[in-house]
């Protein structure tokens, strides 16, 4: 039962009679590792200061996933998510997996609007906006070389974008349908996808100004935009009418969104770019995963796409560790002094420990979790990683790319993060503008869907599951810098405040 004042839609479970994101996060991480490492599971369950201590447990989880337990952990974690989260509406509360399978239960009938662009097919040349100019042909190749040399991206990122350049026909997306969840996200690929002629199916909350922008973008493109509206299309005679009627709330209207999405015909890629602040990010990520799980059971023509955040913990190959250690050896004298004065808390070496997995593969753990983003952000992004791992290792096409740190509005709203990003270049890190990030990430998606040699393809051998997140990574230098990211965060904030001033 629900009572007045309680949240509705996808909700956290009751633990000790309280819907707590903290207790839920602890419980999910404990469940994820219970069958593979009892000590790690008990440590997560017993953490008394989750807000400050969560990073330790996500780091441990990452190490266990890379050692040999990636699929097992992903499946146990996702099972815990689906067993615990609930769907609440009016006087009914039901299990999440029951709600997502229901027909429309609210009386809301979603209709389909379709906007076909009037622009001619665009030039099939990869063009990337960057620092006030556009990178094409040799200029783009030169910039890719520079990024690799500086450790901003992995070599596989350069190879992927070079392959897109060398196969311009890949950019004709008129044969593809891509469902974009979180269609208004700054990191989303909609502008590029429509510009390359794709059929984009867009879902986001009912916000007329957002839908007005998306409709205008579609009108000026060679692509097609489909989206849910709350009135019959004959009643929406103008674009303003469509924008006012468009949208669906994935958290509050999950059954209706799922029912509408089932009407999409033919093979499609389900691409998630959802974001919200705090615990809402977890709720919408869980809603997306419920839809994803159901669609995977119903269709054999579904592929998935995600963007992974650079501010997370990742297993990285030993050549990355060596690059970072070489950078650490070149550190300045004042950073050595600061490290000594703080007993190693500042300017700490990034990869002090190297781990060997069951196959003899040596790797390091890059722990770039940022306390200011918090445990809910970490859990929301990890749910996506668990689904990507589970789907890819059970035979599905999964594009998941580590995106660079980017100056999005959500980052710039946080004064400390904004300052840290401003100071990051002092430590060899590059923070991208949204237009650059979403263009190169859209190109990575094209590569993963088109290339038969991409690690996104289930027929391509994946030596270790963690390499799904290594291939094509554009981490902005986070993995290859000599210092542990959190050990220089405070200094980056101070330097960034002066830089911004």
C-alpha cells in the first residue's frame, strides 16, 4: 500500500520500514559479491558510513569482476535490483518485474508522432566540432594521434574513429532505428544520428521546451524522429502542439512507456542516456533496466548501447599501468613535497598494486570515483555496466564506451566539480565540451553497430570481460595520469577556482 506523500512509480524498497537509497545500495553490493567473496559482501553490508565509504566497496567489486567473476556478479547484482525495487501507484505496490509487464493501467493512452526531416542526405564525412573549429580528414587524424600520444584516449578509440572515416558509407544510417532513452541529455547522440539519416525513437519526460528543440532538430535533418504523445496526432496540428503533448515519465509511467515501446517494429538499438540528480538517477536507471530486461526476453533483434562515466572504478590493462607509472616518475618536486607533508594523501601514485586474474592477465584498478557525485551516481552507472556485461556475455550486441569528462550543465551546477574540471588540465587531463563528446560518442556507436571486428559484437572474442569497457575508451587521461585521481582533486579544485576567476 502507498500513502499520501510517498513517492510513486519506481521506488526504493522498504528496509527497516524506510525507503532508503543508502540501505539499498549497501544491500545490492552485498548481494553482488555474496557468492564470490564473503568478506567483501559482509564489509559492504556492514559499512556504517556509506556516503564516505562506498568507493572502497565499488573498487573491491571492480577487482572481483576483473579477476574472474564478472558475469556472476552482474547477474546476482541485477537479480537483487529487480527483487528489491518496487512500483507504486495510488493504493497498489507491486514488484518491479510485474509492473513492467502490465498493460496500460492508468488510462493513459500514448500515441505515436513522427517528424520526417526535410533536409537532403548529409555528406558522409565524419566531422567533429573541437575548440571552435571542425575536425575532418587529416585534421581529425592528427588530433586522434595527439590524443593517443598524450594518453587522453586509448589506441582502440583512434582505431574505431579511423575505421568510421575509412568507411563513410557506415554514416548512412537510413537503415537503422535507434531508441534513445533520455533523449534530451547533453551527452546524447540525437543530433548526430538524425544528421546521418537514422530513424530515432525518442523518450524523455514531458517538457515542451525539450521536445520543441528535438522536433526542430529533426525538421532540419535528413532523419526521422518518432516519439510518444498524449493525444491523438490528429489533435496536434502544429509542432508546438506536438511538443506540448510529447513525452513520458519512465519512472512514474513505466508500464505505459513499456507498452508503447513494444509497438516499435523491426530490429532496433536501445540506447540509454538517462540522467537525474541523486537518488532519482538510480530510480530512472532501474526503470530503464526493467524495460531492457523485458525486451531482451521478448526480442531477438535487440542491441544495446550505453555511455560509461570516466569517474568510476575500472580494471585497466598493464600497459596503461606502465604509462601511468612513467608519468608518476616524472612528477614535479613540489608534488613530491606535498605528498610527503600529507603522508601520501596528496599526489599518491595511481597504481600501487597490480592484480593478476585466473588467466594470468595483469591489470590495475583505476579508482576515479568522485565523492561529490555520491553513491547514488555510482550505483546508477554500475547498474548499466552490469546489464552491459550480462547482455554481452550472453550473446547480444552491446556498445558501451567510456566517455570523456565533459562540461555538461549538470557538472557545472556543482561548484566543486566545475572547479575541479577547470583545474584538471594541470594534471594532464582534458575535459571536453558537450558538442565534441556527443559527436565522437555517436561515431563510436556507429562503429560498434557497423564493424564486424568491434568488441560490441558477440562473435568477436573478448579475452577478459573488463575489456568491454577498455576498448574505445576516451577517458580524458584519467586512466593514464600518474596520480590517483582523488589524491589531486583538492588541488585541482583550488587551481580551477583561480583559473575560472
